[in-house]
């Protein structure tokens, strides 16, 4: 079964450092997303991406965050200058199309980011 | 704003049925989902239901939707120890596709 893959599974970084989380969405999917889950809290939407541009972003997704699809397969989330409160599990997700023909959104295993 | 609420914990005996409940507030919800998260793992899509449906069955899983009351439930028949996990309810609306609104998750513990 096709799956969304994420690397690294766990990263520890010092406050102020840049971090890039990588994702390979399901190959024929068109929509890509990042979510995060701070320990003990709800899974929160960060950003959606379609046709090489951001479709929607949440209030959390400020100027410290950016996303990119550098080639035909990878989808990355960059945090420019990490803060302690960025420590969380980051989930990448993808879906085929909007609406009835692409209503299933598949998640990766997550990348656990610890900022110290 | 939109909100999704779930009970936090459910204990069930192996072999019994589990029922996990969820309520949501967004009246423009079009799809409602159940995801399963095992310890240290990602979010596994279990099933989903379109808002014009009342019920969907998929093997041991039955989803019931009461759109009037904005209430969603997931029934797991013949619960097994492998069903122990956190179950997340999530909703999405067509005007904000991809922006899933998650509940806090229900921890299900299956006891022998």
C-alpha cells in the first residue's frame, strides 16, 4: 500500500538552529500538508500546498516556517530559527484531489523534533 | 470557531464492543474521519464518512453520524488487544480542504 514517508524520525536541535523536515508524499497525490502535535495537545494544521504554492496556512505558520517542493517527489518543512515551543511531532500528509474523488488524507509516521 | 470534542479515555474488555464518541461544531463539515495512533507511530486512517451518510460499515468498524446533533461515533466490534491506541476524530469542510480539525483523541485500553 502506498504510504507517506518522513525523515528524520527524530531530531534534536539547539534553539536558534535551522531545521528541515523531509517528506515523500504518495506518488500520484497533488495536495500536501504539514501538521504538528505538541506533546499532550491536539494535532494542529500548519499548512496546505498545491500546484507549487501554499493554499492555506494557520496562524502557527509564521515567517519562521516555510515549505518547498524542491523536486517531483520531496516536500519539505523548514523552520528557520527554532524555538523551544517548536518541539513537537510534525506530520506530513497528502491527498489525491479535493472532494469526493480525493477525500482521503494520508499521514506519515511523523518527525519528532526536540529543541533544547 | 470549529471545535471537535472527544472523551479522553475508554477501557474495554477483549471481545466486547468499543464505542468512541465525538461531537463537532462546524455545520459545514463534509467529511468526518477516524484515525488511529499507536504508541510512537503515525496517524493511520481507519475510515471516513461523508456528511450525507448516516452509517458506514467496514469489517469490524461501524461509523454512525447524526448530523442534526453533530455527533459521530466509531464502534469497534470484537475489540482486540491490538486495538489499544489513541483514536482521533477529525472533520473537514469543503471551503477549507485539507485543514483537518482534530479532536484531542480517545485513549482506548483493551484489557484481557
